[in-house]
């Protein structure tokens, strides 16, 4: 058998490290002038920060009349990735409100979005758990290429030498430029600790009247176990040529602090040192354990 090596096909373009998956340079160029709508909702994340979870929560909050049936679509069609080149999806003919997902940095999203036309929900997660989740993900999602071992993956993660680049740059970019966007910041850990409050925050941000939204039902439908059983929400439909399904599942563990099961004391110290250097003046606080 072939020995595993972390060899993802990364394409460097416009200062960003794209994963070579549904990638098309001309299409990326065209995003600059992509026409957004006031009602558009973009869920933006660094990978493994709670994208799919937030997709599900937003869909449950907004099963509007004009979306009848659409909430039944699998999440790749409900929340298509704006950066993926997909000839089957014509965004301009999608009904409003349109939902999008994105891992793009702040400077590569449509100009109009950057001028506040359309809403952004930015989901962050403590980067140690992001890194551990991402490490496992390389064994599940084939285009990523398998990480050789955790220690090497950690070095790559800290250097931004992974698909979608540096976690630090992604977060900093979006946070430092937040005033240019109509943006709500939420965190994975807040969702774990108090999903109801996050549902209320998102409702307010999207202009949904709370009394019209069944918050209890959403908080229940959004639990890890419910979503794990929901094929429309859990990426079960990923074709076998993209996923090593025998190596795990998209909804893997869903907890805070799994990094403690993986990182050594020395690795943790090294991580803290880099984190301090890069993030010391960032006002955002992270939750590292439950
Ligand atoms: P783990 O690998 O730590 O389990 P993304 O959607 O951005 O790729 O993030 C995936 C991570 O979110 C995975 O983390 C996954 O298990 C977790 N996740 C997805 N839905 C969840 C839910 N309802 N509750 C808790 N965690 C969830």
C-alpha cells in the first residue's frame, strides 16, 4: 500500500492557497463583479469551523415561502460554495434569499458584498480544534491528500501551508475589515454552549421576528446527533471518489477541546507561542475547553 503523504494540490492565486477542486481561475476573477443582493446570506469560515452546522441553522431559521421545498435540498445545493466553479448552478436565476458558503479571504469576495450589499455570517472556532479537525479531515476528503502525521500537519497549519491558507490570516483579514461588511461574528464554541442564544442572534441579524421562529425546534434539530442522522445536512451524499467513507464521517466528534487528546505538551506550547505572536492584539477571545 502507498504510504500516506500530505500532498494536497494547492493552487496559489491572488495571494491565496486554493484547493484544486472545482477551481477555475477565470471564474475566481469574475467574482469581483459578481452581483450580490441585499437579501443574500454568506456563511464564511476557515475550514472546519462549523460551516455545515451554520448552514443548517440558517436554513431552519429561514424556510421562507419562496424557498418552499428548497430546504429539502442537500446542503451543497442549498448553500453552494461561491468559489466553486459549477456550470450546473446559475446563481443569477436562484430565488431570493440566496444562501452561499465561502472559505474565501475578505479581499476575494464580490466587491458589492464588501460594500455591504448582502449579509455575512463569519463563524470562528478555536484554532487548536480547527487544526485537529482539519488533520482528521485529510483522511476523509480525498482532494485534500492525507496528512503524514500530526506533527507535520501542525507545522504546515502554523505556516499556512495547507489548502485555504493560514487560519491566522483568514481570521485577521475578516476581523480587521469587518466595517466594510454587513457582518455578524459568531463562534463554534458559543453554539456548543448555548445554541439558543446564537439562533436568536442570527434571527436578529437576518431581520427575522423571533416570535415567528421556533427556537426550541431549531436548537433541537441543530444538535450533533440530529444532524448526523440527517443525510441532507451531513454530507453523506459525497461521492465515493471524493471521500474515504471508511475513514470517518463529516460530522466527526463535534466537541470543544479535542485538541487535548491529540497535541503533546510541547506541541501545545509551540502553538501558544505562535498564537501569541500573531494574535496578541486581536480583541476576539477564544474558548479552548468546555
Ligand atoms: P470535528 O471534526 O471536531 O468533529 P465545517 O463544517 O466547517 O467543515 O466544520 C466541521 C466541524 O463541525 C466538525 O468538527 C464537525 O463534527 C462539526 N459539526 C458539524 N455539525 C455540528 C453540530 N451540529 N454540533 C457540533 N459540531 C458540529
